[in-house]
C-alpha cells in the first residue's frame, strides 16, 4: 500500500503543477479577449486566429484543470446525500463511482480523442475559417486532459483505499463533515 500511496503523491504533484499552470491560462485568455475587443472597436479589425486561440485556451483551462478540480474535491457531487454518509461510506461511494463512471468515461474519451488528434496532426488540418489555426493542438488536449483526469481518479481511489485500510487520512477531511468533531 505504501508504494501505491507514493504513486498517488506523484500523481497529485503532477496534477497540482498542471492545474496551477492551467489557471494562468485564464489570465492569458482574458488579455487576448480584451485585446481583440479593443482592436476590433478601435481599428475595425479582427482576426479569426485571435478568436480561435481564445477557444483553444479556454478548452485547455477546462481539460487540463479537471484533474486538479478532482484532486481538490471541488467537482460536482450531490452534497445533500454525500454529507449524510460517514467518512468510510463516503470513501466507498467515491471508489465505486470512480470505477463505474469516471474511469470508463476517461478511457472512452482517450480512445476516441487520440485518433482525432493523430488524424489532424498527420493531415495538417486547419480551421475552415480564413486566417484560422491548425487543429491538432486543441485535439491533443482531449486525450491529454482525460489521461490526467484518469490518473487523478486512480490517485483518489488509492487514497480512499489507504483511508479504509487505516494508512492514509480521510481525503475528504477538508470538506465540512457533520459526522466528525472539530478539534480546537
């Protein structure tokens, strides 16, 4: 179990770096968007490349930060039901749901996303818009983003199994839990 927990820590470190880097893309998108709007209004000039790079970066933010969101336990869940469970029951539910829903979804999206990327890369596919960008970088984000999410899902399973075995603290301990006493 200790080697699995070490692997989980490595995955968490990679996820944190990628997630924090992806968060900076929000600023870049805002600057590009503002610059594009200013140039369009002031000089009556616009560029499809600027619009597309905004879309690419916006996609990158969501696809690359999804694993970080999962790591920080900030993903969408039904807190009304989840908050009524004990920490051990919550860990079991998280393991089962990750195995039943997250893992298969990630595997399918990686499986179908990789050929899209590869075909676009091989063909040099370009946007159909005048002055548009090449497509393969945004298509690459799909398998990469879901591979990161899959790896983080595995890390979350490892942490919850470690918690159930008594070898790791509760991964959801940062959340409000009415079943645990607060110690001052």
